[in-house]
C-alpha cells in the first residue's frame, strides 16, 4: 500500500518548474551545473524530493517561491 505524497513534497525539477523559475529540463541542467541549493547545500539530483513548506531552495543564491 502506498501513502499519498503531500502537495508540498515535489521533486526538485518539478518544484522549480511550478515556481516559474524554468522548465523541468532546464532545472535538471541547473542542478547538474551546481547552481541549485537546498537548505544551503548544493543539490546533486533534480529527482530528489523536497518539501517546499520547510526547505529553502535557491538558484544562484536567490530564494525561489514555492509553486
């Protein structure tokens, strides 16, 4: 049995896309280039799950809105 995923939990590429930062494909490029951080740590995978309600996501040091 699977549990439902809360609405604020999204993969990093999907979160960036929903926030209007870029497309999911571009988000994967930004992560690969080391330009995205989650809670101050450089993100290593665009497929990582993040909690938009509690984790701080930045692109080039600028915080994004939770989409």
